[in-house]
C-alpha cells in the first residue's frame, strides 16, 4: 500500500514547530504513534487482498465517471442523484473510505450481518447515535453520515494523502492536495494507489459496475485522471462564485476556529484557498479543452436544482449513456424534492474582503458563459421549473449553459 512519507514528514516537522498551539501534543501522538500503527495494519490487509481476492490482479476500471467542480457548487447533489442509479454505479460510502482494504470492508459487512441477526442491530443503533451526535449539528452545511456516499479523496487518508489535515490545521502552504496536474513526481504514485482503491470498491460491489466519483479537490486532478483513466468521463459542476467561494472560505474558517486557530494563524492559508478557488473553475475547463475527445458535461447548479430530471438526462446524453426506465421513474418521483434543495449555511462576500469586481475579473469568461449577476446587478431568484437560463455568449461555446453540453 502506498504511503506518502514526504507529506508525512512535512506535516510532522510543521507540527513539531507549533510550540504554543494547545493541540500540538495530541496531534504529535496521532502522528508518531497512531499513524504508524494504523499504516502497518492497513498495509498488511492491503497485501492480503491479493491473496483472498485474486480477481484484483486482472480487474479493470472501465469508463469511470468523475464529478468535479468548486466546493459548494452542487457536486454532492449531482453525485447522490447519479448514485441512485444503483444498477449502474459503484461508489464509496463514508465508512468505506476509512478502510482501504477490501478484506477490511468484507469483514465489517459480515460483522454488520452478525449484529443484525444475533444482536438485533444493537451495534448499529449505537453507531447511529454516535453518527447523529457527530455529524448531525453540521448537516445543514453538508449532509454527512457514515452511510452516505462521500468524496473519493477521503479513501486516500490511509496513504496520508488527505484533506483532513487542511481542515484541522492551516497548512495550505505545507501540503498541496490540489495541484496534482502540476506534480509529475507524485501523480503516478497517487493515481496508481487511487486506482487500486477503486478496484477494491468495484469488487466489493460485484465487480461489474461503473465507478462514480465526486471530489472538489480533484478539480486540480482532471488532466491526471484522463491520463490514468483514458476512457474517463467528466462532469464539471459550475455555480455563481459569489455564492460558492465565500461559502467554502467560511466553512474552512469555522473548522480552523474550532481547532483553536486565530485569524492571524490562518490568514495566509485562507489567501491560498482563495487562489485555489479560482483554479477550481479554470483547471477543469483548460484540461478538457486539451482533451476534447473526453466525454464531459458542464452543469449549471441553477439548472440542476430547477430541472433535476432534465439535467440528469442531458448529462447522460453528453457522457454517452442511456437513462434506464427504473432510474427515470426515480428522477420523476424525486424531482420536486431536489428543486427545493437549499443550504441554510449563511455567508457573504463582505466577510472575506471579496468583491464582485474581483470575482468577475478573475473569472470573466465564466460570467460571460453562464450569465451570473455582474457587479451592481441585483441577484436574481433561482429559476422556476420550465424557465430557461440565458444562452451562453462565450465565442468558443455557444451552447446554452442551461443544459449539460458535450464537447
């Protein structure tokens, strides 16, 4: 199993130098004791996978679908809509990302059956209570649970390639998880390990499905994903940056503050996160322009929430897939619920010295294409079902942003 010793020692040196941070001793315990022990255990199980599940040697990852885009742009909503096409897709549940080995997952599923049959679900009820206590207070921001589909990048936690550290510590300048397309030394190792994780998840779910991934961080991996998965299909979510950029900044700031960091401690990392936000728009578009043969779709968040069924149909068309009758029934039955999708998370541009002029200057082509409100213009309400969004005015792509478009 791959382990990124480079990032491990970078973080260890950084934490060692945090002499006055109250959480230093606790985190050093995790890094010096818990992480090595967990890595040894995960590595042993990872190796045993090839003994107990020899099909891993020949299993191929075919036509995976990757959902990327700026955080808070609807990637989770799109992922969970497509995940409902259960006969077609395989994906990670959150608890499954915590255990990289197929053997581990199989044993845990077996223990779940034992609990259900012999203990009448006692352990499950205890876990559910813990799950609600842990994630419940934050579900108005992001609907998270051990048993919901989650970001693929979480599965690389055991390899020390995880955004977990960036939410606990302002270390954007220490650990870079975003710019993989610009990191040739790490790209092959990271994606080889990631492909092995995906193969295990596919085999766990029968081995004959299509892997469905979503991760905002992978907006910086698009070129690398196409290189390692030549038959990949990409869905890029786009949303008005005046809505999604401050939402992300506030979400991460809340996490840092909860760990005891003051604004002076994380100001530089917050600036770096803002720069990454702009790249989350640009890099997928740039990489897909270099690879026009890759089936892909750009999806406007307003369209997904206003017309979820029609938008999913357009995405399937763009990716060369057909919506099954059963999945179409699901989309029809759940359309009204998805139209009411709205986050209760409160944020504003003014909290981060962000201006509409700055966003428009850095993301001008996207404002042209998607018709987002300009500086000084009133913010329009979400479109109602049946309404169309304005057509794109970008000279290189005149297809309406109201639908997913294949390139």
